[in-house]
């Protein structure tokens, strides 16, 4: 097989692979499958009395390194049970948790974050930031 023929076959294979990648990405996008962000900035701009700085939440580290399940944080409760599952819509926490006042069993936004983060870290059995000190997660107030 000649050099020109090998180059032509290689070029064809590369084009087929690139087309396949674009096709798969298109199908997943059309199906609503998205890649979660690596990091999420939790900013407390909505609070009347802002006493602490933002929190940089390392989403990928929690899901990949610490094996935290999606439904450990994301939730939709029906009859007292979390029915949210991976692939379901992810809403902003503030869509349900009011930053200013609790509503029945629905805690405030700040308490939702604090309860979820602190409780999870306490359950881990490690003496880590959210369960022991604010500045472990909150940036200095700007």
C-alpha cells in the first residue's frame, strides 16, 4: 500500500471519528444531558445581612473523589421521600428555599445549605471545614 493511500485512509478515519463525536454530542444535547460544572460559586447576594463571603463548592471533587451521590444534595420531596434522580432537572436552590423566611417544612436558603453541607461532613467522620468552622468554606467577606 502506498504512502498516499495510507494517508487517505487515515484522513477518512479521522473524519469519521470526528463526525461520530459531533453526532454523539448532538444526541446528548438534544436529550438534555449536560455535564455538571466542576466548581460552583455559592454567593449569598440575596441575604439582607451578608456576614460571610462566597463559598466555592468543588462539585467534581465531591462527586468523583468523595463519591457523593447526586441525590444527596439535589432533591424533590413527595410524601417525605426524595424522588429526584440523576438526569432530572436541577433547579437553583433559591427556587424553593426562600432566602428570607422559612415556609412550613421548607427551611431558608442559608439553612438548606448549612444543614446539607454540615450534616454531610459530620457523617463523613472527618473533622473537616463545614462541620467545624465557617472560614474553611467561606471566603473572606469582600
